[in-house]
């Protein structure tokens, strides 16, 4: 692989990460209408094609909880304590608004990209 290719790959990966960072919130919130703990959420997202690591997800869950969009509680099932998260009323309303916003943005981006074909 030549220098250009390596640089190209690095640049692409970086930009891809930036692009994903924005949609990770939406991806996570979409799965929190039912109660989940961190690892079950990671698994559920991965099964649906969205790969996210613990080091990204846990801070995100804490942030959403600080913003009072999630409720959480510690529970001891199978001898190990786990923190379960679920969208609260405000979180559900915000998710609904974000979904609308997402659809509008997708339409806009789609038409911008079509111009370049």
C-alpha cells in the first residue's frame, strides 16, 4: 500500500468517526424505550449493524442521564450489580423530535449527494 493510500485510509477513518459521533446518540436512544444495561445495549446495537465501544457508550449514557433524558437504577441480577437505563418521558419526547430532525437531514443530504452524481 502506497503513502497516498495509507493517508487516504486514515483520513477516511477519521471523517467516518466524526460522522458516526453525531448519530450515536440517536442510535443509543432508539434502543432505550426498553430497559437496558450497558452491555446489553452494545450487543443490541451491534446485532443491528451499529458498532459502538464501551468507552464511547458509557460516558454517553451518563451524559444523557445528567441531561435528565434517562432514568437509571442499580439492580442485582445473577449476582452481579448492573445499572439499567431507560428513556423517561422527556427522553421519549426528545427522541421523537430528533427522529423528525434526522429524517429531514437525510432528505437534504440525499438531494445534495444526488447533485454530484
